[in-house]
DNA sequence: AAAACCGCCTGTCGGC
DNA sequence: TGCCGACAGGCGGTTT
């Protein structure tokens, strides 16, 4: 599922090929992908314009247009944004929208489960995009410090796994990297957030930063649907320590790994390395 | 206020 | 072999 490293990889891979390319045509095949804009208005606003910058905030991609508007996309579970230099290649079965450039290339939004979204807003006006306007700290920014993490967890009774998944606290972690971070830090997913001591918070902070950075280097985790902006698979699935490893042994201590629902999500952990 | 639950979707998998 | 329910999980919305 696209989390911060996957979305960042899409951003980096798409930027060189889609920026400053005039948009010639726009086809929306699944209208519900558009959130607060009609297909007609969307087409009118984008046709003839260019994307001039592509940024990321949490799991959101923000396409800045040359007309003071921004297109905000979220891939949710199975969304893909892929650039095709050859528009003659047949559309994938679940293609939600296609941006055709004057150059002949195309940007395609493919999405099997159709949860992905696109918004169109005046630059920086994110009020209507609730998830974006309420995002917490960017975990690879300078603002994400041990002190910040300490503040987020202080006196909180929620389970740490749930807190890591809360986008209003930290922006961009999903189920995979939350589990990987907790394993790396040796913390049980059901630990009460407020019970973590400073030593544990330091380890967790370090683990979050490290796993996200390494996953970006690996161009993300492809378990099934995720692809880079060039349609290629990532490689970090080969470096996962714990996620999806039920039935296997802990890579650190050899004990049988366990999994259970925590905060509504399947959570993988080592009962020996991550004590409750 | 915060946590738990549901709906949105389709493909895949295990069980019978 | 085919059918069916469970499951995958991000987020918005509603309920508890």
C-alpha cells in the first residue's frame, strides 16, 4: 500500500517527465475519483495548463499548476500514477483518469479498488481536503525530533501502533512501516503510548526515520499493487523484517513471529524482541 | 475527546 | 471445480 516512501518515490520518478508539459487532453473514466470538482470543470481547468511543481505531504501528492490551482492526489490502497511515453499502450482495466500531454505521453491514474482521490483547489487552500489540512509532522523533516515524539505520546493511553497510524500525529506511516519501525525499536504494538520511556522513544524515533529513508532508497515496497511512476516495482519488500512474515522466525532471535489485530490493523511482531 | 466501527471497492485465498 | 465468506487497509463519517 502506498505509504510515505512509495508516494515519495512516485513524486521523484514522475517529476522529470511530467513537469512543464502542456496538458492536451483529459479523460476521467471513474468520475467518483474527483472529490470537489465536476469532470467538466476539472477538464476545463487543466486542459492547456502545465504542472510546474510536484510536492508531497504525508501520503498526498500536490501537483502545482501554472494557473494558481493545485491538483491533490491520494493513492489510498491500490492507486498508481504511471507515466507512459507511448499513449498507444492499451489502458489497464481499472484506469480512473488519463492526462494526455502535447508531447504524446500520458499520465495514468490506475486504481483497482477505486479508493484513490483527486482534488482541485486554489494554491495552498486545503480546507476542504480534511486529511491534508490536519496532517501531523513530516517524519523526515527537521521538526520531527525525539522531543516532538515525546510530546505526541505524553499521557496518551492509546496503543503505540494506533498512534503511529494516526496521520494527524505523524504524516505518512501506514501498516507496513509502523510494524517495521516498532520491530526495529523492540517495542510491542500494544504498548500504551504514554508508557514509553525516553530510551524507547529515542529508539522508535531513530527506527521511523531509518526505515522510511531506507525504503525510499529501495523505491518502496511492492507486495502487489504499488508501482513507481515508471510502472516498475520497488525493492524494499526484500528488506522487510516483520511485515507479512507470519509463520516465519524472527530474523533477530529465531522465535516464531506472531500477529494480531491492533487498532483495527493486522500487526506483526516478535513476542520475544517486543515485550508487552 | 478519543476510540471503535462501517462504508467504500475489487481481487485473492482458504474451506467445503 | 465452483461458490462463499473473510480479508487486505487508508480515510471520512458516524456512533459509542
